[in-house]
């Protein structure tokens, strides 16, 4: 793993890492709060030689030699018994000895006594009583050794024990620090494990490394780019929507348009299937906006709703969808009856799905569909919004007769395994994957546009996409300059009879939803 992989782990899972540290610190604080408090008090004594000059080196040496032995006396049972008797404690000598430690600083005659207790007073009293008990025991021993002669060495009480003002155990600060550190390690381990086991798409590098497919577009995530607002505007859209930040999506769609146009400069793809591995990855949104972007750039585009199971293209544009592709394929309507041109310039023609048939795969794979697409591609770029590749075979069958397929994948949702399976399904029938479009990319990953402040009308609602009937024209509107043969342009629908210049109410023959659609065998 490289450094950027670790940085990606931290950026993706920083909440879990911090939460682990917080939980660890909280658990440590709770543990410390439940522990009994222990207070520690200190008392000191020093060993002196009696009836001698303190400056005599020999006497000082005698005291230094004896102090080590006196330290050991501090752990005797008899000393504990004397302390119990003095304080009237209800405990055993063995238990009391564990609460007291006796030490001697190096090269001194000082004896230090540390005693612990559940309260400051009990710790202080025990430390002082312990020094006195040691004094009594040392005097008894020295007196027995000297007989009737006075003892030459004794222990003098020095600094009396003071009342401790805070407990020495538990150390709450230390416990919180250790708990936070352990929680941080646990959170980081969780993040690393989840990153290792997570097969979802999170970056372009992961897609290219896992599938071998090229990333042709990266569409940033935008909360407003859902529901009612699904289309980027045509050129000349009115300004003042107040959503300047949404321009990033429009710029990303233009980048996708450029990448597709320059895939093969000599022979760019003219018929494109837009699909995905699984449902709800945004393929219809990408296909409609790609068509709008291509048309905005001056290319003639025919957008076909090839999702004959859950068609949505007509609804996105706010167009009637009762008749469409299926009616043309079964011979119940001509292409001019179902073609609807969107935009004042007339470069984009939309063909709805029409009646939902019982055999979508057979219709999409039929010779009629093949002929229709290639006839339209003679004078326009054809984009087909197709169903997902894994649940059904429609897109795979359709891609066989197309120049290629663009796979749309939702970042953080689609897995690398699903993309691999989608590619396999595509290539099994001879389809050509043109590349992958990363959809709903978090803004920090999709690239910034710092230095540019965008203004303008970036999105159109379904009502705003077609603002008035004059902007919804059929493919051969004689009133439009774009359709005038004298100006050198070619109608994408081909040499077909003209139809009225506005979208008219559906004819009675178009009410095919009330009747069963006959099955069409694959020709």
C-alpha cells in the first residue's frame, strides 16, 4: 500500500477512528470511576548513633550499615501487630503489611514509610503509626543485644505524615490516556480491515486496477441532482437559480462528452448504450444529460429509452411516453409518430419506450432494432438508455449491434465484483465496453474547480426542460432553420414524412397500453 492509500483510509473512516478513541477514553473513565479510591501518605524516620558525635565517621558508618537491616524490620509481622493495636484496626497483620512499603534512599540514614488507605485520614494515621511501631521494635531488638547497656543505635521519627489531598489510585488521567490510545488503535484497525475487505468502488484507480476498464467520466455527487431536477440546461438557459455550486455537474458532463468524442478521432462511436451493473446507479440520468450535452455542443442526437422494463426517459424530460420504441418495432407506429424534439435548436430528439412488452430482450435484439439504430446513426449520435447488465440480458443483447457501451457505477455502492461480472456479460455477446462513468462521486474526490465561480441556470426541472410548446418540435419542423434542407443540415430521423411542429395529443391508435403487446421474435 502507498501513502495515499493510508490517507484515503483515514479520510474515509476518520469518524470511526475518532469514535474508537472516544469510546476507549469513555470506557477507561468509567472503569476508573468504579475503582475504589486509594490514598497514600508518607512518614519519615532516620537512624542515629546515641551518645556519639555526629561528625564521627565511624558512628555515621555504623548508622549507614544498620539502616538496611531496619528497612527489613518494616515488613515484620510484629510491627504490623503494634500498628493494629495502636490504631484499633479490624484487619490481619498480613493484610496490613501489604498496604505499607518501607524504603531507604541511597547513601542516607533516612527510612521512608508509605502507607495506603481508603481515606486520607486512615493513610496518614497508618504511616505515622508504622514509624512508631518500627521504633518500638528496633528499641526492643537493640536493647536485648546490649543487655543493661544503653542502645547505641535507634530510629528517630522525623517528618510526620501529612494528609493527602488527592487519591493515588486510580489514576484517572492515565487511564483515560491509555483507553483513548487503545481505542484509537482499535478504530484504526477497524478502518484498515474495512478498507481491505470493502469491495465497493471508491476511486478510479480501484476500478481500473480491478476491471481493466478506463474511466471516461467522473460526475460529482449533488443532493439537488435528484427528484425533480435531473437535467442540465441547454445553451441559453436563464440565470438566477441560486445554485452556483451545481455547475460542477455540468462541467463533468462536458468532460464526459469530450472523452467519448475523442475515443477514436477517425471513427468516434455513433451508437452508444448507457447501462450499469445494477439498478439505481444513475444510468438514466447520465444518458439523458449526456444527450443534452452532446446536443448543446452542436451534434444531432437521438436519445432512445431502451429500458423496456422501467422506462423513465420521457418522464425526465416531461414528455408523453404512451407510444414509443416498442410501437415502432412491432409496426404499430412510424418513427415520425413517436419522435419528439427537445430544445429550441432542435438538435436533440427523444424516443420514449412506449408500451412495456412481455419480451423486452427479443425486441431489443431484433433485426428491426438493429436497422432502426443504424439508420438513425447515419445522421446523428444515437444514445440508448438500457437496463442494468446483471439482472437482465437486455443491455448485453442490445450492445451487440452498437459501437459500444458506457457503464455507469455509483461510487460507494457498486462493487468491483459487480463491475467485473457486468463486463463479462457484455463481452460474452461481443459487446464493447467504452469505459466507466463514476457517478455520485463525493466532491472531495471528483476534483475541485477552485478559481472559477460559476453562475447561471444549471439545472432544469422536468417542467423547465421544455418551457413552452414551441421548444418541443418534431424532427422535421419546417419552421426551424435547423431543419431547412437549404442550410445543409440533415434531419436525424431521415427522409421521413413531416409531422406537426408541436407535440400533439396522442392519436387514438396510440392507446396501446389498454391492449396486450404481441411478442416479436428475434429476427
